[in-house]
């Protein structure tokens, strides 16, 4: 009898060890949660999530837990889907400014940002600790055409599998920061002219060996999304003119003053990747997000880390709610909207059947500044756990 | 029959009571209206409907629903047209990567949120020509805009209005000629001298001429220049000194170009030639740049009597702020031009209808006539008095400054 108990104890111990410390073996686990923010399907109180082989098999209040399954008891916790950072530059280098932009050539459409990414960077751990499970790695804004961003999951300890998209599109910048004094373009008019010239060339590109034009050709055909940096009203207006002219499948990045022409953005169904809201931002700027979302613009938050702190991603959403953004929209902006914009909504962005088991477990309401992140799970494996002090 | 009567009465009622309410009507009562195109009107009324002038004259009945702007003691003029205006543009005006950039459109760089816009409106300017910077030999295409609107597209009234060419020494600024040192960036290039500027200009048009018969022209730069050669786009030449103006005339003769001179501070020395060829000039800025050094200072002196002399021999003269609204605004420029010998009526035309004609927008702006845009400036007194100030500016029928 005692022997049997001891044996079962040993088995439980080994399984839980596997789960928490190694977490590599695929298996079924059940997570009991106080509140599950499914994002697409409302909030479930006292629910259960069944994770099978890294995917969510079932979620709900009345779910049959198979026998012999480990139960992770989180009945006093909140669970949200893994946060998606729609634009950041983590893991690129210590000297971020040199690694993000190939400023020698203004048009770098054929360059892949993934080639510069270090999956063992400290930033990755920091991102996990702030609840971010997926990021879009992007080139910077100092080139009119900066390169191709990538979408990666942050469980980079495994050898492969973490790259969702090697090339998620092409990054454009119509901001004044793309101007340089010693290479073309040096003026705004020259910048727009250069971009149009490239797209004109790409439009008529047939065959041959020109990787730059080949990529841009796919952008013109709206096969590949164009991520366009544009901050002020005039920058956004010129971006929209180019989008209309070349029929781009575009996403606006950092449309800070977008609320002033929000109706025009909404009319074109342009999603917006919004830059971080900081505690130090002006009230006027903090109110812009709510206004823009109110006009029907689809928003996703971005940290632009390491320019800013990665923790700012959730803080952005919290500040946006404080200054007039709908609570639901804020949570969507952290998860499903970002997934839809990046084209990975079939796998990520919400807690629903069939999606990846990327979960963030908090000790309170996710949109309360006081609640902190207890545990982060990617593909059913625990990748971060807060240390008890 | 009865039903028809009822219906007719109803329709009549609708037209009487509702229809005028649809269109927003504004009436401006003025002590004196300087229409520019015709005789001045005393105690007149301007009726504005949908941003256009619906009627103008004395004894006009003001509709009941109209918003009345009473300027009974003021002088009313058409909004000023500044053909050498300040640039509400973000960033550098000059694309420095090349000296020949005809495809550059300054309309791509317009900034409706610019603080300059507010300042421009305060000086009574309601239409302005914005050209690319003046440090390239061929700078690019200018645009005619109104200082209103939320996005650049709403400002523009005529895109590709003119090609800006610079023939002073300004394009040589910053250029170095590679001798022993390696050419590390694009500033190691021509032109370094005046003859190189003229050579580059001549070569560009020569290349365009060579390509004129091919269809379509593959090089976008030459495509624009060949349009210029076909007189579809006018050329604004920045030339200050007489020697430069003469050189420009020579190149123009070679290629049959249609010129308009900007700045033109030494225009009085070649007044006869300009009059003979019917070349209009846009004068301004009337301000000495203390920052300019050496060769870039050439021809920067202020010649106030220039306007009078040019106008007298029959040259079409427009006055502009030259991008310096804080020092000499357009109305002050006209005042000083009169003080130094220009005819009064000529001076008033030089800030309204003449620049509008030069820019090719005279069918919309430049004078107060039926059917034109309701761009109106209300002045506290005689426009050519230095103590006069701009009291109110109406742009497309809406008060934008008070």
C-alpha cells in the first residue's frame, strides 16, 4: 500500500517536473482558471482549458477532463492569450541603430531582418516576462524601403519551429526620419518620388534576376503586405495616396496623428500598428488612440522595443483604456488584431479550439496596472514563471 | 385639378423655405470693394454661395438666411496671390542627391499642419505657389495651393504648375570637385561654376530634345523635360543678376522655352529685352539675407525701384514675399513698390490678378468677379498705406482669420 502510494507520488512528481522544468514532452494538460479572457468569445469564469500536444483542444466551463491528466490549478488567476507585439526590434544587436537599417542603400527591399536576429538575446527573456509570446521583428524607419519583417514565436530555446513567417511583407518608411543628408533622398518630395519610382519599376518587372524588384512586384500586386511608417497627418496622407495608386495591401505603422484623418483611414480599411503610449506622453496624444478606434480603425499595439521598454506594451493598452479606448478593443489590440494584421490569426490571438496554446497567466485583471504576470506558456510549455520572493 | 394646386403650392413653399437653406449663403457688406478686374465699388455687397462669388455690386438684395459680414468701413480686396511664397513643407526643400530632379513634386512634401500656413493667411495671402528648393539646377515641379485643408490633396489647386530652374550660383553650394581625394559621397560633382550650371541645364534639354520623338520616353526625367519643351509646363527661372538673366534668355532661345523669371533683382538692367519677349517676372523677396556669404550673396541686394521700371516698359510684374512673410509681407512689398515709382493700380494687380495669370489660375482667383472663388481680404483702410492691417480673411467663403 505504502509502496503504491510512493510510486504514484513519484509519477506525479516526475510529470510535474517535466511540465515545469523541462516541459518538452508533448502531453495533455488541463488548466483550471478563475477567468479566461478568450478575446473572441467573451470571458469564461471558472473555466478549464485542455491543452493537447501544444494546441488548445477544448475551452469552456463544462469541459470533461480526461482521466489521469495533470491539472494546473490556476483557479484564482486570469488567463489571456499570449500577447503579440506587432512591431519591435528585439534581439537584433546591442547597437540597435546600426543593425536595423541598411542606410547605405535607400531601397533594401530584399533584405531579411530575420538574418540579424539573435534568438538567445536577453531581450527575448524580457519579452517573455512581460507576457509577449509572438513578435514581429521589423527593420527600422530610416530607409524608404527597409527590408522584410519576420514573425517569430519567442520559445526560441527549441531548435526550430519558432519562425512563423520568414517574410511577413515589406517595410516602407515615409517619415522624415528616412531622409539623410548624404544619400538619396534628402527631401520629402525626393522620398515620395523615389518610392513611386521603385514601385513603377516593380510594376512592369517581368522576369530576370533582380530580387529587389521581384519582392516589390509582389507588393504592388497586393500579394505581400506593405508596412508603411507614417506618423504625422501629411505622412499618412502621402502613404494613402501611394496605397491608392498602387493598390497595396497596406498596414500603417506609428500613425500617431491618425485620429485627425481617422475616417479616411477607416474608409480604406487600413489597420494601424500603434506606437507605445508612455506614462510621459501628453494627454492630447494619449487620447488619440481611443478616438481613432472610435472611428472604426483596427488597432494593434507595438512596443518598438528596445527603443522603449517591452513592458510598455501592456502599459500602452492600459493607458489607452484610461484615455478613452474601449476595454475590449484594447485587449484585442494586444492579441487578435495583431494576429490578424500579421496574418497568423489561424494559429494565434485568442483562446479557442485548435489554436496554439500560448497563454499568459496573471494574478488579476489584465488591464489593471497592478496585476502582474505569473506564468507564460507557449505551445503548452511553460517558458516563464515568476519567482516567489 | 385641386390636387395639382395643392402640390404646386407645396413645391413653391419647399423652394421658398427650404431650398435657400441648403446652400450656405454669406453676404459681405463693404465700404469699398476693389474688384481689380473692374472699377472699384463703393458701398457694395458680395454674395457668396458654396465658396464661390454668386453676385457682386451695389444694391443687391441680401437673402434672409444669409450670414452677414459687415465690413461697412473697410476696404475689401481679392485674396492675395503669392507667386514666390514661403514653403509650408516639412524637411529639406532640396533633394540634394542629384542636381537634375525634374520629376520631384513638391506637392508630395506639403504639410497642411505647418505653422507657416497660419502666418501666410495672416498676411492676406489665399493662393500661393510653392516651388522646390533653390539648390538644384533643375529643382522640380511646383504646385499652386490654398492655405486650407486637412491633407495635402485638399490644398492643391494646380499640381505640376511649373518647373523650377535655378541659374544663380546657389546650386554650386556644397559641391566639391574630386581631385586627389576619393569621391566619398554625392557632393563630389558638378556644377562648381556658373558655366557648369548653364552647361547642365543645356545638356538636360538637349537630351530631352533627342528623345522627343521616341514614345514612350523611358527616363522619367526626360519625359518631364520634353513636356516642358512642348510648352505644356512653364519654367520658373530663378535668376538675380543681369548676366544670369541674359544667359537664361540665350538658353531659352536655343530650345524655344517659355520663361518666367523669379527674384530678378537686376531685372531693370534687361527691362527692354524682357518686355520685348513678353516674359513675366515675379519679384521678391525684398529682404537682404545677412547669412549669405561670398558668391551666394550675389544679386541679393534689394532694388525697390525695380518693379516700377519693369512695369513702365510693359513687363508683367508680380510681387511676392519670396518666402519671407515675417520680414516683408506681400502687401508691404506692394506699398514700397509704389513708394519707389510703381503705378498704384499696377501694384495692386501685381499682388492679385497678375500672379494668378502667371500661375495659370486666373479663372479661379485673383479678382472679385461673379463665379470666381470667394477669397476675400478685408483691410482696415487703403491697401497701400503702411498703417493698414488685414482685418479678416475669407477663403472659399469661410472666415479663416480674424
